[in-house]
């Protein structure tokens, strides 16, 4: 079977599965899964750019996704005036002081390079500058943070955002994730692949730890709810005459019809983003730049011998892939309508995204997308399928059977087993993924 046939067959089967969910469960559930599948496909596309194009192992996926989610809060939520008055300006002064100290340290380090009389004391002076600057920052910022977090902590307790349209946060989330990736990449990309994986996972944990504990930024574990929407609210649609007419014509209740319209509106936005990213990724992959990236992936030594700047190109693709992850994070926060730092679990969802890329086929953009669809679909549907299967298997047992009760309660834990089964089957019968990288 050729790659084209594999692609058509995979997307046809995915369509059939979603239609089955719509018929057997509800169309609202089917479109909700579809929206999350599209966002998962975008995440898988970002990881595929890093691993499939350049062979970079990035286990910091959830950190970049969380940065994109934070952008949704910072851009769209209204500013909390009382918090700014209580300590916002003072906190910004603290950050400005810290940035000034970092700038002084960088200038000192560059200017004193080669000064033999400071050779031994250079590191000591550098440490004194940074430690002193950090102490001044904490002295200024700590009091400001306490004042900000004390402002109506049950509802706010943070600075809020800029009150701008939330769609703008998608761009800002991508840029912010790209900038963080640039800082990380300059430090970590010189490491061997296994060390790079560990370093990015650790950095991801640090990012999420900061988001959980710095309440002034996005309320920490108390979460930010009620983010503005780029689509209408269901309660407003239910007042529209055309929605009531459409609901009657389709045989739906007006509540279900309005919910379905909102999900379709989200889907149109997400599909537009996925289509643009896919076309750009395909064009880049087939360009001389894409051929160069694959050459670096396959043999770094040979590529470097041909005059290619391997570290610079690795940094470039690391930034691009991370920016795509940040964009997906902002989209996910927009769909949820809330920012929940505890939900970003690196050890759980990072590897789920990697499974999407491996199952779909690394190095192939079609494979990354279908992998995102398949894995997220079964991640959501594994529990109801497992419950149905356990119910079928235990149908002959008595109602008070301890084994039957145990099996039914265990249905919720079939997700990880389902992921393992899918991955083993794919690696056994199609080791390069469902849609392998095309030979060029």
C-alpha cells in the first residue's frame, strides 16, 4: 500500500469513527473530540518538525504549551486595577532592576574577556553581581507580590491581563514560546540527544512549577476562569430565532443546537490554523531548507563537513517547533475558557504527544496529523469502550459479584493499556508509523 493510499484510508477510518460517536453517543461529543483532535494534531506537527525534520528530542512539550496557555490569560483577561495599584508598578520595577543587573553582568563578562589581571576574580565578581541583583529584586518584588495576592484572592489575587481579543493571544503565545525556546536552545542544544531530552523535561517542570506557585501571574492552582471567547455564547444563540428554527428542523433541543453551533465555530477556526500550518510545513519540508534539515538529521558530521552550521539550524527548528506548541497551547486555553496550570502534566501528556508522532509516522506531516487524531480519539473513547467491553464480559455474572464490580471499576484505567496496545501493534506491523516518511 502506497503512502497516498495509507493517508486516504487512515483519514477515512477516522471520519467513520467520529460519525459512529455522533450516532451512538451525541454529535456534541463527536465535535468536542474533533476539536481536541485538531489541537492535538497541531502539537504533533510541532514535535514532528523538531524530531522528524532534525532529530531533536524535546521532552519539554508541556512547558511550551503552558506558555501559550498563559498568553491567553495575559492578553484577553481584563486588568485588575486594585492589584496594579497595590503592587503592580513596584513589581514591574523589581523586574526592570533584575533585567538591568543581567545586562550589566553580560556587559561585564564580554568586556573583561582576555583581562589577565582579572582571570581568577572574574567568576567571583560575576557571582557577586548576580547574587546582589537577585537580592535587590526579591527585596522589591516580594512585598509587591504579597500586596497583589491579597486583593480579593477568592476572585482575583493577580494582575489580570490586557483586555485584548483572545485570538491575538494565539500569535503572542507562539512568539512567547519561541522566545523561551531560543533561550533554552542556546544553552541546551549543544548537549547529546539523551541529555537534551532530560534537560528539556526539567525545564518544562520548572515552567509549570512557576505557573502553579506564582499566584500574581495567573492565580496559580486557583486557576483563571471565564476567558473571553472568539465565538458566541450558547445562551445568546438560544435567543436567536434562526437557531430555534434550525433546532426544530434538525430535531434537536435548542440547547444542543446552540452547543453544536459553538463547537462548529471553534472547529472552523482550528481547521484554518491547521491547514495554514500544514501547507507551510509541507512547503518547508520539500524546499532546499527541508532537504538540508534532513541531511543534518541523518548525519550531522557529514553535514557539518559540507559547511552547514548544525547548531544554528537546530536552534532554528527548535524555535519553530516550540512556537507551534505555544500556538496550540493558546488554542487549547481558548477552547476550555480557563487556564489550569495543574492540568499540564509533563510526564503524562508529553509522552502522549510523542506517541502521536511515532504512531502517525515521524518525518511525515500527514502522519503527525493522523497520529494526533487517532491517539486523542482513543484517549477519550478508551473509557466508554472499556466500560462497554467490561459490561459485555461480565454480563453472565451475578450483580453482587466482587469480580464483576472490580472489572467495571477498572474500565476507567483502560486508557494507558489502550495506548500501549496501539503503539505495539503499529511498531510491529508498521515500524515507521502508519504513514511513513516518503523516500525522496
